[in-house]
């Protein structure tokens, strides 16, 4: 979480873009992403040069003296942020537009530049030299403050704060699951050092970033003191797919600013035949799209075998089952309709998860969780792929508060069920004696099967009605008479005053 001067500087940078005519939050973050990439490229190059000099090793800079850009050969040192940020505004603008941007697009052939492939179709959208000059100066100040901050992950926090601007914009908020909900799901699943984690609808890579952060905090020694596990963490653990290239770029940058060097973030229609993944991942964390266009003809045939439908939320559940390894786990957000829908496809996917896999938990969330940009009621499904059943008891939790008000303002409040949810899920053996009138309780599989595999909590929750005792009718009538007499007296007093 960033506060104080650094937060003010980022808000100031945002205002600079707005004053320059760039107001779409996705475009702003994309342009900031490019700028941070260009600056980081210079910093990384300088750092490697110093390390090689200290160790007496040969070093070839990315910014060699002569770089070919198109038909021209230019002085590579002029492409370094530390050099061109001192140029006059007009010259800086020319260098950025004509040299730097074409240069970063050609870097994908350089395997050392892990995130260059996300810059392939980068477009420089800053309209004027003055705006570029202000943005460069503002970013220099932000980096200076970041370097002064002792936090190990300040750059990641800065990027998270930038991404929160998407949610605030409303229209584009569907790309972003609230961070505290993501964190709760990751803590519930408690990833291990050897996981292979996937989000097939990754957006800004929130679930992957949170998983990486969890592993840093809880399995630091196990991963970072072991060469093989560290290599797996940096290059093979995290997989994300999306159909929006802007989101892919922002998501990839989000991962890298959180210290994951080479995440596998790719353009892919996860539901189509172009997705070959099968029994590949040990953990799926996702909030797949509930609505939106779906090319029915391109949907993978083996998903339609599980549930014949055009509803993306059901097809994604079928996909999770396909891409998970045996023993792999999934925590995903679904709209409430998935839990009680009466169509053949709804029942088929629920039956598949309850009967052939191991359904562990259904956490019902209040409709305000995704406000201000959506008021849909949702739930979190948690299950393990077994292909041989295993569902015995299913844990239900009726979440009524998430630490924020459930209106459009989403201001902090004291009521918060999240710590209780995490603690109870990690100690499910203690839940078996809970009554159905409480917030959480267990339901046997047989009862769920008897209810057409309905997974809505209201089907099983018992409401405790406390009888209200009223006084006898004679007493109520006497009280009414007494009130009438009081009114009569007051009316007489009012009339007397009016006569005066």
C-alpha cells in the first residue's frame, strides 16, 4: 500500500495525462507501462554493466554505439533514458517517437529481454513534446521516491495503485477483481513452491501476482534458496491467457514489477480449439467473464461434451476440469446462477463437480463486492480434480461483509468476514458440528444430490425465527385511548392559542 508523497506524485502524473487529453485509464496505464519499461531497460543495462565490471566479465550493452532502426543507423546511447531525459522537449519527442519505440519493438529477438514481446504492437500516443517532457520529469521523481523507500516491493505497489485506477473508472472495471478478494482466495488455497498456476482469463494478472506475493511471504527460503525452485518460480510457475492485448501488456508488466522475470502471459481464446492445455496445472485461480461475446463455432468440442451451452461461466468450469492435473485444485468466482440454474447444462456441470470430482466449499459473497461497476451476486467455488469423486461434505459460508461498505462508495467498515473465512477453511474438521443457522456449516453430498445438485446457500441455510410476544388486545386499546386523549388536550390548547 502506498501513501503520502509517492501517492500524490502518481496522482499528479495521472493529472498530467488528463491535462494532455489522454483520459482513458487503460491508455494512460499502457503509456506509463511503456515509459516504465524503457526506463527499467536502461537501469537494468547499467546494473549489468557494473556487475560485469566488478566481476571482470565481458559485457555487451543493449544500447551499443550503433543500432540499426529501419534503414537508419543511430547512436544507441541516445536511446538510454538517462541520456535522452536531459534533451530539450522537441528533440526528446523526436528520439522517443522515431528511435526508442521502434527499438523496443525489435527487442523480441533478444532473449535477455523477457518482456519485450509484449511491446510488439506498442503505439506511442503522447500527442505533444511538452506532455512527454512533463511525464518523463514526473516519472523521474516517482522513481527517486521509490528508490528512497525501503519497501522491497515498492514498484509492485505503485503498479497496483495504478491498476486500481481502472476499477475507479467504472467502464473498464470488469477487468479487475477486488484485490482483497483475490488475496483471500490465494490465502485459502495456500500455494506451494512446486505449483504450476494458471488463470485462463487473467486480465491484469491479479491472481498470479497475489500468488507470487504469497509464496514470497510464506515460502521464501524454500524457493529462493533452491536454484531449481527459484528457476521454476521465475520461468515456469505462472501462466495467464487473455484475448485483450492491452490487458496482456499491463498484466505482463504487473508480473515483472512484482519480481517475476519471465511469466508465461499469452494471447489466447481459452475456450477455443487453439487452447491445447490438458492436465497441465496444479492450481487454477480465476474470475472468468460471466457475459460477453462468444464465438459458438470456435468453442472446443470436448468442453461442449461436458456441458452443451453458450454460457461462458459454465464452459470455463468445464475448461478448469480439463486443464487441471489429477489432484489439482481450483478456486474460481462464479455468478449465483451457476449454483441454482435449472438448465441441463447447469445441472450437468454441478453434477460433474460433485459426483466425479471433490467439491470442498461454496462461499457465497454479497452483491456489493463488485460495486460500483457491477451489482451481481457471486460465489467462490473450491474443488479438487480427482476423476473418481471424493465429495463427502461440502462447506458453505454465508459471507455478508468484506471490510468495505456494499454501496457504490465502498468505504472501509469494521465488519469483515474474510479473516474468519480463511481461518475456518483451514480448520474444516471443526466445522462439522456447526448448525445451519450459523454463518458456516457442512452439508452432506447426499442432500445436495437430492436437491438436483443445487449449490445455493439458501437451499440449506436455516433461518431462526424468534417468536415476538405482543401485549393483550385490551392493553393495546387502552394505550390507543390514552394517546387519543393526549391529542385532544393538545388540540384544545392549540385552538386556545389561535383565539388569542
